[in-house]
């Protein structure tokens, strides 16, 4: 016990701690400083302790922008709470700044009264200059008056703690300063170290000296907090009181998509073919699936976006469940082939992890500006169902649902996520696999009366007949065609008929999806309607406004094409409708066009998610 | 069992679809279609396991006329679609029908990458050195100076050599044949079908409407034998109407020699399975007027195919980790339980 004070006495100090319902910490440093790993560890430990957690990583666009500069910063924001959380928080109460750039870029975000931990060793002349400081702000009197400033010589302290680990270079030892910082933050919030120690043991299993160095730095950081009593008091964030029982884990949106696709393939008893070309922020889906080949997942890293799309058409034609993912620019390249999938009426899922556009735009930042692209960015009349999960965890269900719709209705389906939900994480209740409904994916084998474009009455789906089936040989292609026979036809009536049939087929999906749920008054002054990754901020903003006594309701669309069948009716029941979006008003545009309603818009295109207060201000302005 | 029976009873007619063929009368495509329909019954592949995939162009209408599974896709993309088909079901015999514009211009990227991956596909490129379907613009194989509707003063593009492109792109099987030489065409189709891996065949095809003289030097009876070198594995490179000419190396260059002056021993002996692609590349660059055009199989080497390797990895993963279990997957990493 004496050897391991940090580990075993973690909770002995609890009675000293000040209690808070939730705290937001922002870890910020150079992209080489290990901020993602540090934030991730803090989040995992908190989740395991029973807090709700929500995270928002913020990566630089360049792999290694110059060290010490603001563009080179990598940030990880974690919100952990005793109550249910919906976002990673508007602004941090604790900022860990590993260098001057991190201080400069993030100080204005820190709540007044917040705690500011800085690595004083990094405040060298060179780093100060790179961050754009003329003088060292830490030496200015009263420069941080409204904050609690904790100056820690992180590099020096880490070096001292690891002095005798000779097998590691100074550089390697210095890398452990993030572990020291993490230890200090663990102390501050009375968190145990075991989880992270175990993580080091697994991650660096082959390098025992690295395990030792990180573990020691972590404990040194923890003990440092204890020794210097740097903070006015420790803070305790209790576990959540009411949580649905079950086994939980953290999940990011991209991970959830991977799991959803694999689950769909298993539930349909089909191999999964995934063709994709690397692109930020969708690549983790390709990487995730490439590691799951024992689920009969076949990943194909194509030569370009077009080939990725074409390969999944081929795989679908040959009977696999198939999917691809990209982001806006890649979807643009795929669009000709997507139309081939539309006319071939084959099942497949196309995932668009939206990022800031247009053109290359902001690859690592989030935006919702591809809604109109996926709906209309192709030649001709090209209806495709679009589903959009609202949270990282929902990406699992909607990836599965997209596959289900694709197979049931024989159509490509868009799954529209964004950089925010793709990369951020939340606790996810692990579903009971046996309870997940099977996907009926029978291929027709009966030649009797078969026609390639004959249709089922309820869905208008054509039969999925795959090569290898005797007696059902047929040809399909992109040319104009006659319904039922599928024969090439340029006949005016044939063309109009099949165009209308495809539209009706997609429209009919509305009979199979859930109606829009409303939270709040069933009718009244204001409905806030959102879609996609803005869910958390909208939900929290509306909840807070309701608590303040405002009459405001909230709904969140998961199906953008077709819209839920009750949407027209819901819209009529409110005097005003507010649509907050991370674009210039694309859903608003659709609602106005479809339902001839007037829509209040709240738009933001900064590559960042909404803050709760931004939405609250708009709601209050509309209702006051 | 039914498959075995079908193999025996299949005839050319079984491969003829009910669609009316719509190429111009006299087009070289007819002969290729007919040979394909003749060759397929002999391959012993059940009809339902055959898939034709094409892009856009005159030749790309081909799948509609074959009573097999087929996809008439979009311009240039057939190799990518076919890769998906073959990866989903490696038991299928997958044929890509393409043209000079489809494969080498708009679809150049897919063409290259399908060859380098060695996906088990048969790629037939109908080369007529013109855009036929769009009514006569110059193509990436049109010769310099070719006057077409879009190059009234003559094309200023240097043409691509399809065989050279294929060899450079790591193709494991590279061959050339011609629409009018039915016997040779049929042999080469059979060789392509038998190859495991991407089999690339350039077929000189006559567009009677927009480029009718493109292949005259290989079809006119008085000159063709002096312009074509029929490759035979293990045999010296000999050609000419009277088989009186041969090819030998002179330093780093091949040269045409007269057999009356030179001993046959000095000639290059064709070796299609030479692993190093230099030799096949050299053959692919032989062109009139100084050299004969090689017909036949330039290169045929064996290498594991993409589809084979892809499924091998699935099997390996199952062997190493066991068949995927969703519950286990979801619970990998840090979890916690709420009671
Ligand atoms: S245009 Fe030329 S290639 Fe096309 S069908 Fe007519 S003859 Fe054949």
C-alpha cells in the first residue's frame, strides 16, 4: 500500500471534495503531445465510474503542422456528468494547456472562475513567438485574474520522476508528460488510476519500460496534486443515479457505423462487401471493417471514389450486402455511379460523413451542408432514401436500419452522419444481439414468371436475383428501360412510368418508418426541428428553455427522405418552427418547399457544432 | 448434376439473347459476338455462372446480346464493377467488354488498377481507334494526324499502346487478336478464359462507319502476312507470307532479319511465361512499318488473384480469431455494468 498510494487511496479524500453535477475539461496541446489519448483515458475512467460522458475531439487538418503553432493544436474536450448529457459542453471549466499556443487559442473559451493548468516548461521564447505572444503572459501580473491559474513545470517534473529509467531517451521520457498531466487531473477529480495503468500495460505490452515510465509519470502527477495542494479544492462529480441497467461501453459514431454494418450483414446472413477510398473523416470506417474479416467482411480499398462506388454495385449485383463511405467531395465523384445503382435498383448503403465544404473545405471540421447534395446532386430524377442518426450511439441503429431499408425496398440508401458524431463519443448500452430482428434477404430462385423489374405491391421492390441462379439470367444497365421487363426502352410513356415508379417506391418507405416524436407541448408557440448531429445541443437548449417556463417543443428527424408521414400535421400545430442547422438552411429550404410553411432559421457554418446557449438565445428571442 | 448435364447440352444458341442486335451492318463487333457465343459452350462453365460487364460505347452493348447475367454500366467503370462482382462471388466467370475510349480514356484508372490487382477477370478491349457511338471523334488510340470530326486538322495527341499499358500495369495475361481472324480470335478467347487472373485481350475491331481503314494493313491479303507476327510459345519469332523473316536481338533492339541470311538459331524464341515483363513490353512496342505486329499471347504468368487473396484473408481471420461473434465484438475494450 505504501508503494502505491495513488492507486489505493484514490477515494480517501472524497470527503474533502466539492461536489458538482458536471464538468467540462479541454486538453489542448501539440498534435504530438498525446492529447487524444489523454482525453480518451480520462473519459473511459469517468464512464466506468458511472458518469455520463460526451467528448469532442478537434484535430488539426495537417498531420504535423509546425509544432508549437495554433494550427498544430490537437484538442480533446470531455464533458462528464452525474446527469444525462447531450453534448460535449459549450465551454470548459478546466483547460489543460500544454504550450503557449494552446493557451492563446483556448483561453477565451474557458469559463470565468475556471481552472487553468499550464505547462510552464513549454513557455520558451521560441514557443511564445510561434504562438504570437510578445511577452510571457504567465509573468504578467493579474493576467489571469478571473481564473485559477495552476503553473506546473510538467516537463521538468516528468523528467525528474523518470530519471533512472535509462533505457529510454530523454525524448521518450518527455513524451510521458501527458501521463503526468493526466495524473494531476485524476487527483483533482478523485479518479482512480487503475484503468489507465491497465491501458498502458496492454497498449505497450511489448515495451515494459514504456509501461513503467507512463505509469510512474501518471502516479507522480497524482501525487503532485496531493503534495502541492495546487487547487482550492478537489471536485467530485458523482455517478449517475438513474441509468438503464445493462452493460455499457463508449462508442464513436464511426465505430457504431462499423458495428451496424457488420450486424446487418450477420442478420441478413450475407457477406459484407465494403468498397471505399480513404477520406477524412470517413476512413476509420474502412479501417474498422478491415479488422473484422472474420465476420466475412470483404474490404476493398479502391483506386478512387468512383471505383469504390462501382465495386459495391458489382458486389450487390452478385449478392453481397454492400456499402461505401465517403465525405462530400467523394460523394460528388460517386454521383454518376450512384445513379446507376438507382436505376439498377439494387440494395446498398452509401455513407456520407459530412465535413466543412465546399471543395476540399475543412476536412477535419463538421458541417451539415451535404443534405441537398445527397438528395439532389445527381442528373435526372434520382430518388434515394436518406437516414441521419442524431448521436454517435444512434449510428449503430441507423446503419443497421439503412441496410434493412436497402434490402427491403431494393434501393441504395444514404446514411448521413457528420464529423462531429463520427468522432465524438458517448456511452452506449450494448444491445442484446439476439433481440435484433433478422433482415429478410432471400434471393429469388424461381424462374417461373420471372421478370427483372416485376415489383412487390407493398414496397414496389423488384426481386434480387443473383448470378449463379439457373434460368434467371438477365441483363440490367443504365439505359432508359421499360418497367417489369427491364428491357431497354426510349419510349416516352415507358420512361415517365419508370421514373414515377422509382419515386413512388421511395415515397412508400414512409409507411415503414417511425413517425416524428415530439418532446414538449403537442401544439403551441414554437417547435424546434433538427436533424443529425445537432441533436444534443438542441435537446439541451430546449430542455433548459422549458425549465425556464417557455412553451417550446422539439422534434428530431432521422429520415430526411421520405419525411415521416406525420410531419405535415406536426408542422401545422405550432405557430412558429425553428430549424437550427450547421449550414445555410438546407432542411429549412426543404420544409418550405414541401409544406409551404414559414421557417425560422438558425444557421452556423464555422466548422463547429452549436453551443447550447446559441440555440437558447434564438428560442428566447423568438418567444420574448 | 444438372450442371454437368447442362454443360454437355449447351450450344451457341443458348447464349443468344432475345434482344435485336443493333450494331451497324458490317461492324466487327458481330464477329466477336459470334465467336464468344461459339466458344462459351465449350468452356464447361454453367451459363448462370457467367457475367458480362461493360461500360459505354458501341462494344458495350455486348452484354445485352448474351443470354447470361450482364451489366451494361457507365462509361469506363466496368472493371471496377466487375471487381465487385468477382469479390462477392469468385465462382463466377466474369468478362469485361470495353473499347479504346472506355478503357484507356475515361476509365483509364480502373483499367490500370484492375490489371495490377490481378482480379480474375477477362478484359476484352475492342480497339477501333475511334469513338463510334458518339459518331466519330478521335480516341486515345487514334494515330497522330488522324483527321476526325473533332480533329479536322489532324489529331495532335500521341496514341497509347494498349498492350504496353497492360504490361506496365502488371498484367499477368496479355494477348492480341482480330475480329476478322475468326480462328485466332476463338483460340485467344479460350486462352483468356483458361487464365487465372486478369486476362487482357486487345481485339482489333473494324468500325466500318467511322474508321474503316484502320486495320487494312492487317487484313488486306497481299500485305497482312508481312505485317503480322503470330506468336507461338517456345517457337522462334518467324513471320511473312513465305515465313522467310524472323526477329533477333541487335544489342537492345529487336530487328527483322531475312532467314536466307541468318540462321534460325539466332532468332528470339517466344516465351510467354517469362516473368520479367521486359520481353513482353518489347513485343508490345513492335509496330509497322518497320516491325510486324505481334498477335497471340505476349505474356501469361501466374500470380495469386485478388479475389483469391481477399477470401484467403477472410479464412485466415476466421482461423485466427474464430468466426466473428457480435456480442464479443461489442464487449471488446472497456465496458461497465449498470445494475
Ligand atoms: S459505329 Fe463503328 S463500332 Fe459502332 S456499331 Fe457502327 S461500325 Fe461498329
